[in-house]
C-alpha cells in the first residue's frame, strides 16, 4: 500500500498543470471548482488524482512560528516543515493508532492538498450512495482531530475550498440554493478534459441537497463551518484566515441568510424537517433545538471573528439583538424539569393578553405518559422543539450537549443535563453511547410522523439509534463543566465494541446491542468522534477552542430581561423594544 502511494505521488510530481479555474465573486450559484492536469488517469477510490496547480499557502507560513498562549501550544515547525504540537501525547493506545490510520485513509485530496475526509471508507461495501463525499457536518470531528494533532493544513484547505463552493448569488429558482448557503457535501471528481484524451480535470462538485434523499438543503452546514473556522484560529493562532476578505464575506452571508426577516416572530431559527444531522423526516420541522444551539454558537463565534468596519455595524447590532433574545427564549421556554413539568400539567389554556402564563397555548394532555415516570427528581433538559400548541418532549442529545458547549443553557441547566445523563445512563448510553434521541417513535406515531420510513424504525438510525460520533460533543460538554468522568465512562463503554464492530455509523435496539441494520462500517465520524474524545480527555484545556463563553454585554442584557419578569403584563410600548420574547 505504501509503495503504491509513493508511485502515485511520483506520477503526480511529474504532472504539469494545464490551467487553473478559480471562481470570483461573479460565479454561478452552483459553483464547480476545477483544475486541469496531464498524465495517466490513476483512480483510487479514496484519493482522487491530483494536479500541481497553485496551492493554498502553507499554514506554517501564515502562522509564522507564533505561540498561542490560550492553549499553550508550541506552533513552531520541525525539521521537515511540519508543525509540532505539545498537544500530542507521548503514548497512544493501539485502539487510537488504529483509529488514526483509518482516519488518514479517509482523507480526500485536491490539487495535491488534503481537503477533507469521506463519510465512510468500507472497501467491502458496494452500496456507497453518497458516503464517498466530504460532508461539512461529518468533517467537523475530523477537522478538530487534525487541529489537536497539530496538522492544520487539511482544516485550512477545507475551510477555504468549501467557501469557494458557497452560493453567492441571489436566486428565485426554487431548486437553486439561496445566497449564502453552504453545501451539504462535495466530491472530488476526476473527469476527462473535452478535446484532449491525454488530459484530465479535477472538479469539486458540491451538493446543496439537490441529490440528497428528500432533497432538503442543509441548515447546519454554514453554522458548523463558522464553528470550525473559530476553532482553527484559536488552536493555531493563525487569524489571517478569518480576516481574509472572502472569509469575512462568507461569514456575513451566512449570518444574513440566518437573520433574514420573515413571517416568523420567534428568535429561534425556522427550518424544515431533515435539514440537520437528523436528515430524514422525523417531525423536527419548525424550531428544533439542535439548530438553535448551533445557531447560537455560530452567532457568538461570528461576533468574535467579524472585523469591526462600518459596513458590518448593522449586522453586528442585529447579531447582538438576536443573541440576547435567543438565549432568553430557549432558556425560558425550552427548559423542562420536574418543577416545569408540574407547571405545564396545571396550565390553563386559551389565554389571551401579554401576561399569559401559557404563552404558546400548550394543552396539558400533550405531556406523554412516559415522561412523568422517566423524568428524574434531579436533572432536566431542553425539549426538542417548540411551536404554537406543540411541545416535542423528546430528548435530543446533540441539541442538549451543544447547549452546554455554546452556553445557550445556563450553568445550572447545563449541570442538570449531565445529571440527567447520569440518572438515565441505561437509556441514553447503555451498551454504546449515545442515543441520538429518546424515546423512539413507535406504532401509529412512527407511521404518521416518519411516513413509515423503513430506515427509521423504532430504536434505529435517527429514531432512537445510538451514534458513537456524539462522544466528542459529550466530552466537550463534560470538560466545560469540570465533570470529565461522565465522558470517560462513556468512552470506556464505546471502547469495548467500536473496533471489534468495525466502527459502525450507528447502533440499533433500545440498549444499542446490534450494529445498525443499514449502518455503514468504518464510518469516518465515528472514528473521529472517538479520537477527539480521547484527545480532549488527555488535554482538557484544548476544549477551549470549541467552548463559547458569553461576554459581559450579553450577560447584563439577559439579567435585565430576567429582572423585568416576562410574565408581568406588558404595555404596548414594549413592542418597540429591541428584544421580543
């Protein structure tokens, strides 16, 4: 295998670029980035033939041997020009070594540079579908793993190349991406060059959801991209990437897309079903918690990175207003524990006026029978969704964990979420962490809400399946709250089976006893999630690159809103205030 790789690299070194096509601000919204080269067409399933066109600057040059005091990481280069990092541990277990080998084997190259990792890398699986593509959300744990390893180039390349794929044109076509949308995934394709049989062309081909099952555009891609961009700057100390004009423009376009005016009156982000990690019909349309937590984290991250010129003053104001309103809204109305459950149980309905307690006209009969028995006396969580006359009481792991990481949840609420994990360990962790949601939809409810989806049967896939990749989010949340033992225990459970089971995408059954019936093996983000969890547990300070901490301005604004008591009667004058809750 090594000899083959060296032979391919030797061929690539002898190739000369015919030309390089670089898109500018005037490109079409479906952008295809391409580059040409001559030579034999050497196709590898896991590595596209590369060209020797103009490469993105090396990270070492950009960093210029700086040291980031935030993480106390030595960013100097070694004798080979590679960056060394004190985050690397001296001894790595055989399981971690296997994970790293698999992670590197999943890397995708374009123009001689690594640009991402494919979703799954099982050589024995003939049903590839789109798992040979680089997904934005799937690459996040891979990118964090490479950052913590001191290998920054792949993350920088990924950030800049996906930015080139971002939709930059306003469109009216209902089958075209809106301005500012980031693709769900992209693929490096090597195709023959028209009119010349001896030349081939490398293409970055994006998918904005047009080819996806269900044809749903991804809401979370742009939010994850901003989060990774911030993590890159904090880990490397290289702020030149986020300060680039095109990157600043990309951030602003994502924010404008998310902050655009519409008919919705809530500060939460209105999205369609299947627009995030749960990318199939699962009844999460409206205002799912996962998107709100990522949205809040992206807003805080963007606030840190946006340059303070006059052109973005209005955007920063809108950003600050949304942050305060969103944090108050989610903390107040999404939170549930035994006290809040008792309050909902005694709700009066059909209340009209500004001082209504049951603001969303929630009927107490909506409380599902399982919840009264399942809710522990100590602990609580953010519900999955909130809309008029509807509360989705299911527990969703990613949304709750990222509410902790992003500081969308208060300190007390954050600890209560981890208390819930410990109290309900047999349900949420069991034989393989972690349940993506709890409980599963069953019977007629499953049939109506999922459309009788045969992949989302009860306790499978997105419907109560267990996803090992969620380990890294649990680890960040646990470290932030100085409770790393929660993540350590979950990692120990995962280590018993992950490698033996060939790193599955997800697990089935209520206790995660079976490998998912349609799960891909050697799933990259299952591998990367474990790697990142181990890295962070070994170096807890590194979690700071992902954690958001509220600034003083937001804390003060939120305190003012709480002291004003939102349940008191509001006058008509309050409609003119900046924050509508």
